[in-house]
């Protein structure tokens, strides 16, 4: 059929209002549906065949050709089937399909050229027999500009609503306003141009909003997937993904006879890093170690994945990698971390790894069987002094030096006055900290004996800081009752350039007769006496006899909260009040570890003197 045969019979009237609105609604629904279905198909073409590039490109070309075919067919329906304005909807649908696919992601120049060819074919059809008109030249120049902008800045246009609308409406204006008088079955009038352009505008707006909305949703889903699959701190794969992956890896290895090996990793002395440098510094070390491991793994071939499975615990799972290759990779990881220095706030921290390695055995029933052996090997690495790799029963680095069983050090903790603004320091208490290497932790024993001279040397350094001139020191019953102790302490006070106030603390179980016989000797020379390690949950009967001889008692916050959850409003507290008040004793609540403890003491007890990690975390020595 010759399109020119119909020209004489065509009317020039635009669509009446009801039909125009009906076609606007249809184009709106068509655009929405086409966007959703086409994007799904395009994503399938890119994702399902990611590891098969030949099939991937073949399907992408087929998808583009089908879309071009649909767009061209819609245009031909509007030209050959319907007359004049009744075909507007199909012309716009065809133009929309052909221009929409120009925004496909990750297309090559030749793929984009294929799409441009589809647009050019329909564009030229509409100017057939009118190529000599200046309007055609302007229309072609506008199309080239619009298509070039889409190619050069497509990533900046695709999901930006106003940029998208602007570029596509530029193309729509170039198309509709510069058509010849008779174009592909249309007799072009200003009214026809307005109605045609309005339909295209509706589809452009729908496309821009839909793509922007879906893009934001994709980003949100990607973030959620990242949070679900990767540890937010270290960016290693998460523990939940670890359980899913290892179940799959085990089944495949068990069925196909592949190698499967796991390396269980602990950062050595990590609790000590947290205690000494703070949790933020500990986080920096975790991040640094994870990055170092991941960077080292990337240098080696084979399938291996890093997972964070606990606080300072990581696992590396090796799929179809021989044990000899795993040993070489794990040794490189171990050496890399050992050679690194990790920036953590104001500090530079070195750390090491303990590693246990195990491989799949034919008799294993689940991955847990493999990991149990790796965990046992990890324990052997720790037992052999840490900073070691154990594969099976063999610890590779046999030159590791064993630590002594424990390290002891003196530290100080503040006692604060809650009745004064700012809660100033009232005194400093000398404490003993004992580091237990077998458990990788600091312990603070409540009952300990330290030579008096050792404590006095520490107190001299403490006084030099100028934080306070009041110091509390611990004495054993033997030290407390020794006849020379008050004189030694008095001589120390006299030898200091400032006015020093000392308090000696003894355990609350000290014999009453020993306390009564010796307390006065200290108090006569200005040294106060305190009872420590009191438990509010225990009977007051044995304590009453000791109170006349002391100046201070110290109770743990936990025991008071357990015994008197309502604080001073508890009627049973009256017994404590009646017992303590006549002696005008200082009462110290210690062991205030967190905000809940602090709120209880502040709101329920109204005690003057407070002590605990919540207010003052002692600085522990930084052991290598």
C-alpha cells in the first residue's frame, strides 16, 4: 500500500476531548508496563549469563532487536491501520519504545548505534518525500544533538528526573513540531502537534519518575543486601552468610570430591587492645586486620572467602584449593598481619594472629566436623604461645616464645565526690591489676598483698601528677597490724612536699580485736582507716562491732542494687542508716560500671562518694 494514496481522504480534526484523555491514559499504562517488563528482561540478560559472555551478548542483541521491532511495528500500525489523529497513540508508543531503550545500562557504542538506527528509521519515515524542507534539516540536527547528549551523559541523565524529562522533551519537540504537512498518515496541524506532544510528554514523565524511584529502591536493596551479607565494620562477609555458604560448599565438595579447607583466625590479645586503647581503637584494628587479610588473599589464585564470625574471629574458607596451597596462603596472611602497624586514633598498634587449619575428610557428615578440627588447631596455636599457625596437630612456627603465666601492675582509680559540682576527684585508690595470659584478660583481685614500699613508690609518682593529694592504699591484716607500718607511712607523708592525706584499707573480715588494737595508731597520726569488700546482701551483725574503729566503708553497687532495689525508700535500708549514721562514716559505692548503675546511685542512694569504670577507667599498661 502506498501511504500517499490515503492523504486526500484524511481529515485534519484533532481527537475530541474524551478520546484524547482516553489515549493519554492508555499511553500512561503502556509506558508503565513496558518499563517494568523491559527492565526485568534486560536484567536477566545481564545477570543470568554473567559468566557466559557469548550468550550474554547474544541475548542483549536479541532483546534490543525485539524492542526496535516493537517500536517500528507500533509506528506502522499508526500509519497504515488508523487514520490521522486516531493513530497518534501508536506513533507515540513507537517513538517512546525506540527512545526509551537508548538508556539501557552498560551498552557498548555499537549497541547504542543499533538503537539509534531504529530511531533514525522511524524519524526518516515521517519526513518521507519532504527531505528538501529546512524543517527536516532542523529536525535531524536536533535529533543528532539529543542522541549525542544521551550517549555522552547517559549516566547523569538516566535516574535524574528533570534531566531525563528535559532531554527527552527536547527530542519530542524536535520530532513533533518539525513534521511535514503530511507525515506517515497524519495531516499535521497545530492541534495535532499539541496532542501528539502531550502524549509523548506523559510517557516521558512516567519513565523519568519510574526509573528514579526504582533506582532509589535498588540502592536501598543493595545497601540492605550489603548489611545482610557483609559485616558493616570490616566488610568481611557476615556470620549469617558464612553459615549459608559453608553448607553449600560442603555439599558440593562432598558430592564432587573437591578440596574444602577452613582457616579459623583469632586476633591475639584483642581484649587487651580494647581495654588499653578503647573500643574505637579496637574497631580500627579489626578494620585494618580485615583489610590486610583481604588484600593478601587477592594476591593468590583460587576460590577463597573471608568471613567475620565473631568479635575478633575470622574464618577463611578455601574451595577446591589444595592443602599445600592453603598453607602457603595462610602463612602469607599470618606474616602480612604480623608485619603491619595499624593506626588506631592517636596510637600505632601491632598485633598478631593465631590460626588453625583443617580440611574436609571423607567421613565428615557436615561442615561443623571440619570446623571443629580447625577450632581445635586454633586452640593449639593459642596454647603454644599465640602468633602461630597449626595445621592438624602440627604447629608450624615452633620458635614462638612462651609468655610468663601472669603480669601484675599497679594502677589507680578515682573516688569522686557526688555532692560537688562537676563531681570532682576526692581521692585516688591504688589497685592491683593482674594479666592472665591463658585467658587473655586483665583481672582485678579484691584481696591482694603488695609490699608497702612498692605502693609508696607508686603513690609518689601518682602525687606528682597533681590530680589529688588524697590516696587510698590496701594493707593486708599482717601489714596493718605491724607495729612499724604507721611510722613508715608517717615518714613518707613528712617527706612529701605537699600535704598528703592517706587512708589505709583493710578487708571487712579483719578480726575485731586486731582492728580495735591498731586502728587508733593510724588515726592518731592523721591516717584514716577504711573497710572494703563489703556486701550489702550480708548480715550487719558482724559489721557493727567494727564500725567504731573506722572512718570509711566501701560497698559494691551490685550488692546494694540486689539487696535494696528501691534505694533509700526501701524500709530495710533504715537498718543500715541506723547502723552507720552514729559513726559519721564515709560511705563509698564502688563498682559503678554503666549508666544504669550511675542512675541508681544518683536517684536512689544519694551517696556522697562514687567509684567505678563508668566515671574513671584506669589506664592499663600496653603489653606487646
